[in-house]
C-alpha cells in the first residue's frame, strides 16, 4: 500500500481525533460524566450506579450509532458522487430516504386515512424500522428495475429523483388527511435520532453495515477507473453494469439501514466527501475511503455532542445540527481553497 | 501470403457499419476491407459526417457492426472479453476525463488497471512500465502535477502515456489533434510516429490534418461517400484519391505539394 503510506500521519491524527471525540461524546450530555469514570465503567464498574447505567445503556450505544451513521453516510455519499460524476449527489439520490419516508408515513399517517389495518398497527420502534426498511427497499427496487432498462448512468439519477417526487407527493396527500398529533409524530421521525438504539438493534445495524462497507471496499478499483469516465473505464476492461450494481447495492445497504434505524439524516453524506477531498486533495478512492470513514464518524460525533446541549435537559434535532454546523464548514473550506476539488 | 498475415494486427472483411434500431438499419459505410499492420502509423481521414467516428467505435467494440467481420490478432473481435480486449487495444478519446483532480502519475497508472489486483495495487513491474511510458512521451516534468493544471497539449501527451502504459499491441486515437495549435498538432503526430518506431506498436488515429498525415503516416485510410480506400500516402496521391475527398467547389488537392488549396 505505497500510495496510502504517504497519508499515514494524516490517518493517525484522524484516528486520535476520533477517539477523543468518542470519549467527549460519552462524557457530555445532560449529566456530565468525568473521563476517568467512563474508563472505570468500561473496565469494571463506575462508582456512581446511575452513571454506569447511563453509559452502558444510553451513551455508549449512541456513540457507536453515531460512528456507524456518520461513516456509512459519508461513504455512500462518496460512492454516489463518483458514480454519477456529480458533486451534488448524496446517499439519497436513489430514492432511499423518500422510500423510507413513504413507509413511515403510511404507518404513522395512514391510520387516519385508511383506518382498519393501519390503525391496528401498534406504532412501536420496530414497526417504524420495518416500515422504513420496506419502503426504501421497494422504492429502490423500482429504481433499479427501471434503471436496468437505461444505458446512461445519468438517467438513473433522474429516475431516482422522479421516484423521490412521487413518494413525497404521496406523503403530502397523507399529511393533508392526518391529525396534528400524527403529523407531529411523523415530523419527529424526520428530525432523525441517534439515541434509543438497544444493543440488539445495534448488532443488526452493525451486521448490515459491515456488508455495505465490504461491498464499498470491493468497489474501490471500479470507482477509480470510473474517474476517467465510462468510455475509458470500459476500454480498461471494467464491466460497467456490474460495478454500477455493486456500488448501488453498497449504497442502499448503508443508507437504507441508517435511515431505518436513525431516520433521514441530512447533509453528512453530501458534505463529508467534499470535506475529505478538500483536505486530502486526492481523487484516489483507496485513500479517500478510509479518510471519509474517519471524517464521517468524527463529524457525526461532534454534531451529536452539540445536539445534546451539554449541561441542559434539552436535545436538539440531530438533522438540524448536522446542517447548521456542517454547511458553514464546507463553505469556509471552498472559499479558503478557492478551487473545488472533485 | 501467410508471412504477411502474421504481421496484421487488425483486419476487416466486407465490414458494414452504421446504426441499428428495432425497425431499421442505417448503413453509414459498407464493404470496408482494411488491414492494420504491426509497427505502422495509420491515419484515418474523411470529411465530417462520413463515418470516421462510427468506424472507430465499431473497431473498438463500442457499437456493434452491421455485417462483415473484424479480426483482432486473428481472432474475431466479438469473442474478446472486456478484460482481454483491454490488454490488446487502448484508446485515446475526444471526451475529457471525468475527474481532473487526478495527478498525472495516477492518471497514467490507471492504464495498468487490466493487470492490477482487485484493489488496484501497483507492482514494481507496473511502476516501471508507467515510468517508461512517461519517458517515451517526455512528460517527466509533469509527473506530479494535477490534471487541471495542464494545457490541452500537455493533457494529450498524458493521455497518450496512459494508453502506452496499458501495454497493448494497438493504440487507437480519435482526433488527437483537435483543440491544439499548429506546433502541438505536429508535435503530437511526430510523437506518435516516434512511438511506432520505438515500440513496434500499431497506432491508428483519425484526423482532419490531411497534409500532416500525408507527411507522417505509413498508411492512410481515406473515407469518401462511395468507398473506403487504404494505401500508402504516395500511392493514394498517385491514384488521385484525395481529389475525391471533398466537393470540388471550394478546395482542390495539389498533388505536387501534397496539400489542399483554396480555389481562387
């Protein structure tokens, strides 16, 4: 790995920052827990039982969720931006969020409109997770089937956007007929949330996430070849259709599970790849992929720490924080460097 | 006959090219019989819309032929798998590359993709082939630059180096001299001529620089509305083939200088 060797120091710094952010994230919150107590609670047990409980059952799973969500969204954003050669692409261009929103909307809002079956559904967390997964899976399937009929990769981008429009229109119609309480519940889902995941849920999340990461790693060579454009890639022996499918499945696994478990978290998938490219100044995916993983996890941990509003009882919607913090950073980077690296 | 056959890299027999839809076939050129010999620089010329690009697209298997046969190294072109074709034929296209944030070295290194492992790591052999390609194209000074910092002429040299790194018997270039000034047009074509001599590869390029091609090519393929002729530039001039290239109302071909003149 001679190419990655030159970046070893940068990786090392990022890993240290990630570890620091991880512990800061666990330490900060409505109750501030000192660092040495965190170590104690991880190794055997903390002096304070309620701290031990908070760390084990709330903050630790939340910190891990933040790492998975941030890195997963960053990587799927990177895959989409390269596949579509479009700096505005993100993990959700394939209609994954819109599908998940539709699924969740049907469960939460559908009760008011259809009654019957939907009303009998107990709206638990698992119902929402399953509805979101089913929704994004079905919309993605539709996008994939239609896409297999077109040759041009750009057409897939448009098809994904069109499916997004259709689903959001259906959600609008459902909202129109729903009660204020149901709407509020739906809107709260849309804020995104990293907490509330039990260790069991986290385990399922992690397994699917690993498959997504594995497929992303397998796509590295194809992604680098695609940097030349599809015609050159084909002349280099790349099977375009096969790599395209691999990239799309990797993205769906990552973005799909993240949306199912944590809600539609905006911005990270779009911004983190840009942030990484600006700082690492390369287009080589062998270097970018690990860097995006680290940056995504760090940014998500920082955003979550801020969203907890340390030393207060309030928690802000994570979806608002990611954009509030992230957007100025990307703008600042672009202005400072004066040249967009893509 | 069998001896000359061995030196033929690419050969077409009664090839017809054009576009096929479900309803109809649109033939652009037919009865094409050409042979590209090893170690030759071959120029493909013809007016706009005559089918140069279609011919190149068909020879490189970007689009299917209508009828006839194409043999690459004595095997039918359509029997080649993507990866084997990539080891036999490399391309320089008119389109710009998607990401100009690659460094020159990285871009040329992508030419090694058909040979590298699943993640694309370069072996020592790969690196030495890349360095040879850099030396052959005289771009040592550009090696560490980013592609967006290069001029059109420099980028074209880099793209040629990338094709060289792909280590193929045949290199096909689609209009490599467009967007270049007079000096760089000659520079690029002279470079191709030098590479043919040094490496023994076969290089086919399409171009509108007919007078330059006449001076530099070993063989020329001339496409007109009625036929596709392939011969050495001298023979083609003697046969008056270039006179049939364009409508004669504006320009004529001057056989003594080997160039076109505007009609007064």
